[in-house]
C-alpha cells in the first residue's frame, strides 16, 4: 500500500465538481480528508491522505491535475520556528498524529515533521504562532 499526504488547491471554477468522488470510484483508492475548506465559486483547499497501489495513486494525481487541481506534497510544509517557540506544550495536546509531543525528561516539545499530516491544528492553538506553514514550488507534484 502506497500513501501520499497532499495539499489540493481547487480553482473557483471547479469547486462544484465531485472530483474526489470520481477519483475514488475510478481508481479504487482510499482517502482520509484531514482538512477541507471548499465553497462554491471560491478557491478551495483540501489536505488529503491518499492510499492505494502506487500506479493508481499516480494516475489519480494525473487525473486531478488534468481537471485543474494544483497538488503539493505535505511533507515538510508545517514547520516550527524554534526562535519563537516558548516550549509551552499547548500544541502537544491537540496534535492528532503525535508529531508534536513532550519529552517528559527534558520537558522539551519535540516536533517530528515526518509524522505531521498538515492538519494545521497546531497553528491555531500556538499562543506565539511558532508553527508555520510553508508552500514551496519544489514540492509541486506533476
């Protein structure tokens, strides 16, 4: 089983199309929507975990791109600004994947970017806004 964590950006003109439903039916893929904000007539954003055979996942990505969806890999997109972080631990209680957790011996907040799914819950809870999201053009999937 092959899994990709993705950020999908839907242009306003295609937000009324059932693209994810079509993708899943055509290619027998599994998905987990981690975050979505899609409104008719406005640009939409979805953080999605897509699983299946690698060939089918790649074919699904080609299908979405052909429909006009911009696709980026989530890997390394959420980052912690260590200069700003005050090690309060607020983010550790809300992180669903345990990518942010407390080292009980040192009382230091650890951020494991490989476990991060890009749900952005940590960004909303951080009192000093130490968690940042970065979209880089070198992460665009073709």
